[in-house]
């Protein structure tokens, strides 16, 4: 309070300032003062009761290994987040230079991209990009021939469809580890359904 007195004369204006502790953020005023302006002024024309309301607030630090290979988008893109806020991180590789997303580490793991999660504490996340690319290929067949136009999915990759010979392929970066699966399982599949690759 400014001035910080026990009592005030009628007609005086008092400035009130909300000072949040670590991991807290000022949200708004209630009682005889409203809004979220901070600091704010209140006119003393009677007895006043003012509440300062705070919400939990956490930091998200994102580090990129090999930033020449890409960057990470945050949504929402803020300097800090209230407890429980849903955040989506998207690793975006640099176009045309042979780099790809290799995975999350720190307080996140795996290669799912984009990655959505609620925040409940300070978090440090590392996104790694790699320029070593491998091709994984296979085919969808049965006793009578090959299956074209079958959708095949790979963890963290864009789905593809088999060609006229039943063949498919994916390009993955070094360190990739996931599953490759067709959208049906009434036929032969190489590599076998759900097989993990590194």
C-alpha cells in the first residue's frame, strides 16, 4: 500500500500493488476493487476490503540440439504458464537441408510430434535434430499377390500408402525408434506388424 497507513482520511487515493512469490502470478482484484491492473488505485470513501488473487505459474525451457536443423514452436507461446495449461510443442525441421526430428528428452520423451501435455511444474525439454537419414522399406502381400493403396503408419511420421507392388518406405533420422503398422492385418506384412526399428 502507498501510503502504507493503518487508517486513511476520506477522499484519499491509495495505491495497492500485488507482489507474487516465485511460481505465482497476479490474476485479479476482488472485493472493493476489480480488474487486473497492477498496481491500481482505490478511493477511500468508506471502509474498504480488497483481495489480491494469484494463480500458479511455471516456466517451460526448450533447448534445441543442432538448431541449424530446426526449431520448436510453442502453443500457446508465453513466457510462463498457469498450472494445468495444455501446451503443444512442435518440432519443425529446416527445409531442404536433410535434417529431421530425432526426439524429445529431459522432462519429455519419445518422438511423437507434435507433443501435447499439461504443465504442473517448471519443465526443461530438449528437442534433438539429426541429419543422418535412413530408409525403412517393406511390402504388404498375401498368397495371391501384393496389396496397393494400403495405409501404412510409422511412429512420428506422416502415413503413406503402398504402391502398385505393395511396397512402402519411410525416411527416418538416426536414433528413431518406433512402430510401423498397416491399417489392416489380414495379409502378410514386412517387417512384421508392430516391429520396432532403430
